[in-house]
C-alpha cells in the first residue's frame, strides 16, 4: 500500500508539473493595431519586432499586426482602442486628435528639435527619454512602449511654391495642430485630412498640397498626384507605440521584461535610424518618378521663424498656466 501511495504521489506530481509546463509554454497573442499601410517603415519594424518577440520568448509571445486601421478604424480611434482593450497595442500620430496630448504636441512646433539634429534618430530617442518624466500623465490609461518623431514634414504640392508669398490661399493638409499655426502664419489654408485620404483629396482638388515626410509621401503615393516637394522640412510630428496597461501587467514577469528590453528609448532610436534611411529612399524614389524639389530661400525661412517665435512662446505659456511643465519639457527636448 505504501508503494502504491508513493506511486500515486509521483504520478500526481508529474501531472502537476506537466500542467505547469503546458501553462508556461502557452502562446499569448497580442494584437497590434496601426493606421499606416504595410509598405510603411513602422509596419516593417513591427513585423521584425514580432519575429524577435516570438523567437526570444520561445514561441510564447505572438504579435498579430493589423495595418491600415483594419482592426479599429481610423487613426483617431487607435489610442482609445488600446485604452479600452479593443486592441492590446496601438501605434498612432498624436496630431489626429488635436489638443488631447498638448505637452507632447510641443514637439510639433515649427523648427523645434534637439540641437543634435532634426532627423528621426535624434528626435525619437530624445522624446522617448522624456516620456516617463513629462508625458506619461497625459497618456493616462496607456502604457507607453516608446514615443517616436517623424522626419520633418515637407510640402508635397500640385503647384510650385518658390517664395513665401506663394503660400497665400493654398489649401494644404497639415500633420498636427502646431503645423496648422505655421500654415496660418504664411497665409495658407490649412485643412485637417486623415493621412490615408490625402492622395484622394489631392487628386480631387480638395487640397493643393500636403505636409508629409518623404517616406510617408511615398507610402501614400503622393508623387502620382503632385509635381513638387517644397524643402527643407518645417516641423516634425510625434507618434506613440502604446499598450493596454492591464494586458501588459497580466504578462508573466519574463515576458514583461522582454517587452521592456525591446522597447523604450533604445528601440525608438533604432526605429528612428530606419525611418531616416526610408526618408532618403522615399525622396530619391519620388525624384525618379518626376517630383521636382524646390528649396525655400534662406531669407524666407528666417521670416517663417520670426513669425512663429511669438506662437512658440504663447504655446508654452498657455500650458504653463494650466500647471503643465511646458517650458522645462521644451528646454529639455531642444537642448
């Protein structure tokens, strides 16, 4: 009888161990929603990240990616979808929900970037570094994986814009509320249009120009409906890759550690490098397709900066009055 009891205990222990091993090896699926097409740099980065998570977790983490708003609809729904657990993760442009992330959007102010440069490598790393201290509060209900900043937007246009006066009356799609103020200052007519609708709006004459980095313009095939790209870049646009906090906290400790290891400022910097490479590729490809580059005169750029200086100060002061650390954030971001 004693032997049978020992045998029974061993069998029970083996069964429990098998159940524990099975539970530990169970695949956890994470849904990642974003709004850009599959040929966009972010989607390519996300695919590579998903592969890395699957490999380094031994198959326990599976990320299913839904591009082009397939899961939750237009860009302005992405972050709330992550908050409400409709998706586990989301990547989106802050500018599609103007005013909801006002401190973050200071990074969209014209000619605003770190002294290290305006390229996505430097800007994405810096914004991601500052996120936990300055920006987590206005992303309440979201776990920030990293923040990113696009390369500066240029203006893709159906008509030549060679000097400051040429902006007057031109209908231009803008990328964020701060970009709108720049267009106001030069006499253009700013219109808020979803990124995926920009090519159609240009083709139909609803707008005559659109603010995009070269890489995004190539993704949306703006070269098919425009003739010119007006350089240099005037302002950037901020993005966030976020996760539902409850889903993040539900993960086993080692899988949370894996998510942490593969996101944060280092991931933002690496993604920024890929974005810069894609920017050069996009510019070269658009030129090859017949888009002409127009460079704004230095004097006109200086005049734009002069006109925008009071707005920059007003934007910072307005948030300071609301008790937000706007000036400190701005100084840290641009130093």
